């Protein structure tokens, strides 16, 4: 098989499944009103999508709408729309993009409008802005909010009290709210069945992320990772289709390992792995491809990233447990990356650098995200001290292109990689 | 001899350094960066190689009587030849520019003006290079502007002509002059300089021997490395391009081997760099989303206050009290400074406050890069400003203790180019095909 055909085959199978999943979901959303479907808006980190789906409800994730708007080059106009309404320049740009999108009639990917929410499921995990975001939506849509409060993992561990508190909220508040909205009773068997599928997908997903321990890494665990986390962190966890996606992905990656191939990138396959990098922080979405290319040009492969843990963290062995659906849902919510303390984040990245044999790490800090960016420089210093590896620091934003300065970021990345090169190869 | 060069293409100036095989600096060249980066690089490099030839000449002429003075005179005479060469181009471009429609109603006056300008500009050059020994600036653009403005003001007053018209003519033409790479032939110009000084009637055979020796030495451009903001525009393959961070780290280590922390404040960026004992960078921070508090800030302030930029630091040193300026945003600082003036604050006190403001911002960046370690080397164009140095010394003392040794080299503006030239030498040696 030639490299070209291998690339097409390897790329297409899993990506086609994902494409089909996404277009199917947005088609369902576009037709939701005429088919009488009810809509729940909820957030990505530690989401309880299996439970929502078990009531026959459709979900929408505002962060996903914002980042997809940015990738479709729509976010700037939405952000401007929100600022016109009076939202400050310093407000989280995910929020402003989403507000602007709503103001513009919530256009979906194919232009058909997406539905307004019937319920706001506020699963609050580490991001304070989530509260304010749904306050704004409640005010606009006059719909109920159900709050699922997730205790912050300040001490770096999950206690029984925390778990019980979440289970109690699920039983007392969330399930009744979903029952009321859907008109259906809670069906634990249905929920358990979804958990089984989640767990199956999670095994293959974790295997895929761990494949980056190979040299060369067959995947890019940040830019490519964004696609790999798609089904599991968004609408599809707990479905047969998502499980199939991860099974196929695993097969493809297995083939790449056997052929000692590097990751596929939009610029073509990565032929040489000069640097192995760990990245902290989300990507910039307005210049996603350009940002990736800056790494590609330097032959830098991201072997692990914290962003691919924002939905949930699996490396400590967590899997959704069909035998204990509610308490394992609680553990999932508690364990997502945004709910972790700075010391836990430091430890996680330190471990990645060691386990994935990285040459260095880069922090991409997001200007408008105060709750997540605070402390990242302290993390950088601490990780440098613990690992002896140099960290690089770049700053831009999520979906506001005004804060992505390509020449400055390229300049910094080049300087950083040349610094690593010096360290690796000696003087020059 | 084999020569290695580094070029640092900065936002304000372009610097070049030539080194020999043993990493000794043998020549430096600097020019103002312009819209044509290729021309800026070529000119800086040419100047650095000319400087290298003068270095050889200086060595050769050591035994001459009154050698220092003779050498200096010869150098100035050479610079005059360069000035005259560019002046010739400028006069040509001024005449060409007259074809533009906006000048057509004043064609006769402007032609007359150019005719008057040429001898005055030649006279000015002869005066400042040969008699005063003090050209106003290192750059042709500034020197030409000085004499041009003087002649234009007189001419416009006499003819009741708009000064803006002559300014427009100059701006249009000087850009064309700057975007050309002028070909200064050392052999030719040194001969002209010698003849201008000594003539055929009054020969200095020993000096002529030294000149011939310098002329006869082959300076081979073996390898060059480029750096700086516009480095991607440099005519080098990628592997011969280094980031300015690495070059500043290595350059600072070359000048002061004890360096562990480097602060570089250039025209549009500020860098905090941590280096090890060999000058290898271990950590760095740069200003990212905005260039507040960089060298251009001082340029803007100088303009706002109508003070020549080089006078800004000395004036600030006369400060008697501490006026706090909060903003390092260039535009806001302008507003703040007008407010302070309106409050009755003294100009020098405000100026010192402005210098402290930029240094304070630089310290925050340094803290992000890992703090200040002993020894601490300050580089970049702003390091030439004594008020900035004073503010830095005070604030470093307050925040990191008095024991930190602060290094500032007189030619710290060349730090990046020195680092780049060192990389060139190393790359050549690492290849193993050195003689």
C-alpha cells in the first residue's frame, strides 16, 4: 500500500464515522421542534450525557457551539454581537460567542436554526463562569435551570461525602427535572446499558491516547486529540456509534504503530518526530490549523495534553461502571480536569512528561479564561523544577481572533523549539 | 581570512557583526531598518565588513606617527565618501520625484531648490565629517534630513512656498534611496578618502602601505546566521536562522560570561531570558499581545515632548522627585504626561517617572521568566539610556537586593548580532571542515 492510500484509508474510516455522528446529531437538533423533542443545554466538563439521553432528550453543549463557530470563522461576528449588547471585552469569549450566536438565531452548521433550550442543566465543574453563563440564558429563554453542583477537588482526592452529595443531587434534583421535562420515568436499565457502551469506548480511547508513548508517536494528542475526544466528551458517549468509532480508531492507530508512522496532520503526515511535547491549555480555535502548522513546521508532535482531559480523566483507571451508574457518574464529574486543583494539574503534567518521554512542555494560556489560566505560570515553574524540562508560555484566546497574533506566537514557538534543540543537541 | 557574520534585523535598527575563526569580533555595522529588509541587511553587513577592514588598517597603521589621529581622520573621510555617494542618489531621486503630478505646479521652484541643496549638502558633509568630526547621526537619513530641513526652511520662507511640499518631496525620495543597496567599494572609497586628506602633493607613503595591506587582505564570507524580528526575510536557509532569544542569550554570555539573566529592551519587544554558564537559554518570556513599554514608547514620548530622543535620558536624570506614571500604553502615557504637566509637575520628574514605568513593566516580565539572578545583563537600544539604567539599578536593588551585578556593555545594541555570529562560527566548526 502506498503512503497516500494508507493515509486516505486510515484517515477516512474513523473520521467518516465521526462526521456521520455529528451531522446526524445536528440534523436531529434542526428537526427537534417538529418532532417534538425536548432540548437540554449542558456543559462539557464532567457531563452526564448518558443520563440525559436515557430520557430521550437531545442535548446541546454551548462550548462546542462556540468552538465550532470559531472553526467556521463565525466567532468574531458573534463576539462583536455580544459586545454590542454590552458584554465587556474581558468576558470569556466562549460565552460571548454563544450569546452572539443566540442573538443571530442559533444557526447550525448547515444554516438551519438550532433549538432553544427547554432546560438548562448546570453541571458546575470548576468553571465559575458557567453559573453566570446560564443565568444569562435563563433570563433570555425563561426556562428552568437544574444545578448539579460538583465539589471542587481541593485536596486532590474524591471522598465518599463528595460522591454521596452528587448522587443525592442526581436523585433529588436532576432525575426529577429530567423526568418532568421528558414525561418519562427514570429507567436504570437503559442508563446502565449506556454506561456499558461508555466503558467500552473509554477503553479504546485511553488506549489511543496512550499510543503516543510509542516512538514515533502515531497520533498528535493535542491537535489530533481534539478530534479523538469529540465523540466521548460531547453528545455520543454511551452510544453504539461512539463505541464503534473508538474501535475503528484503535485499529487505525494499531496499523500506524506497525508501520512506524507519525500522526496525520492537515499539512500531510508528520515524517519526522523531532520534538515530543506536552501541552497544557486548550487550543486557539480561530487559527486552529495555523497554530497546528507552527508545530508541524518545527516537527513537534504533542504526545500528551491536559485539554484532552477536560471532559473526563481516565488515566487513574476510572471507567463508567454499569453496576454503579449514579456513583460512577459522580466520580466522572468530580474527576474532570477543570475540577482539579493546581497541585493535581502539576502532578498530571509532570507524569505526562515522564511517561510519554517528552522533550518539553508548552502552556497555552487563555486571556479571557480567568478561572483556568490563573496560576499557570506557577505551574510552569513547578513542572520545570520537577522534571528539569523547559516550559514555553504562549498566550492567546479561545474564539476571539483579536488575541491571536500569529507572528508573535510563531516567534515564541520558534524560539522555544530552538532552545529545546540546543538543549538536546548541545550548543547550536 | 575566513569571516563569520551575524545579522540582527530589528524593528528599528539592523545590526551586523563579523567575527574571525576564533570568535573575535572584527567588525560591526548598523543601519536603520526600513521597508526593504534585504537592503537593510546588505547595508549593515557591508558596514560591518568595512569596519573589519578598518580594524586591519588600524593594526597596520599603529606604527605611524600620530596614528590614532590619522586613523580617525581617514575613517571620517571614508564616511564622508559614503555620505556623498548616497547624497548623489538622493539628488537623483529628488529630481525623479518631480515627475509626480503633485509637484507639477511648483516644478521650477523645486528644481531651483534641489540645485541649491546639493552644494549646501556637500558643504555640510565636509563640515561635520572633516572639520567638526561629529556627524549628527550614524544614519544617512538623519543627516540628510538635517541639512535638507535647514535649506528647505530658508528657501520656502524666501519663496513663500509650502514647507510641506518640500517635506513631501524628501519623504518620497529618501524611501527610494534607503531601499537601494548602495555598493560601497572599499578599495575605491578609501583611495578617494586618502586623496581628499593628503592629496598627491602631500603623500603619506606609510599610511598608503597600510591601506594597501588592508585592501589586499581577503575577507571571505564563510558563513552567516540571521536573527531578529524580520529574520524570516533574511536570505539564509532555515538552519542558518536563530531566534533572537537564543542570540541574545549567547551574545550576553560572550560579553559578560557571568551572565545568568538577560533583559533586552528593543524597539518593539522586551525579553527576559535566563541562561546557563555557556549562554544556553533555559527559560524566557517576551511581551506578547502588546508592545507597551518597549523602546518605541520612549520615541513616542520624545516626540510628544518635542525633545530629541537621545536627550530624553539625560533630562530625566535631573529629576528631583518621583512622579508616578501608571500607564505603559504608549498612547495613554502621552495623555498621562500631559495631565502631569498640567498639574504643574516638572518635565524631568515626569520623564524619570516614564522611565521607571517601563522598567517596572520589564521587571514583571523578568519575574515571569524566573526572576533576576546574578549576573544580570541589560541589552538592547534602551540600555544606552542612562535614566533607564538608573531606574533599573534602583528597582533591581529594591526587589532582588543590592548584590546583583548589573552589566551594560557600550555596544549592547549588537548583542543579538554577536550571538548570531557566534552561532555561525560554531556551526562551521561543528561541521568539522574547519582548517
